[in-house]
């Protein structure tokens, strides 16, 4: 990974760009964000600096929502057969 820097006064600041997300963050995406910030600070910073954090959070949101939907459908099927 290579970063470009811009001199601002006496300091060099990294040129960071944030891209717009192509999905929606749900409860589980925000829970993952909170977990990364509190317990996995290095991974959080790495994903943030590589502009991969939003993509990661959206992926977690989608996967967890798919799992919840699957579990609910299975629960409904099992309740009907009882």
C-alpha cells in the first residue's frame, strides 16, 4: 500500500478519499464497526486507510441479514410441522 502526502504547514497529511457505499448498513454492520473500533483497532485502521472499511461493513450487513432471513424461514417451517 502506498500513500501520497500533501504538506500542510509543517505537517504532511495523507491524501485520503472516501467513496460512497453501494449498499445499506444495518444493525449488524454497525455492531461490527463498534467491535472493530473497540477490540480490533489495528484492523479498523488498516481497513480505513485502504478505503475498504465501508465495503467490509456492507458485506457483513448483507451476510448477516441473509443468515437472519434463512433462520427465520427455517423457524417458520419447523413451527408449522409441529
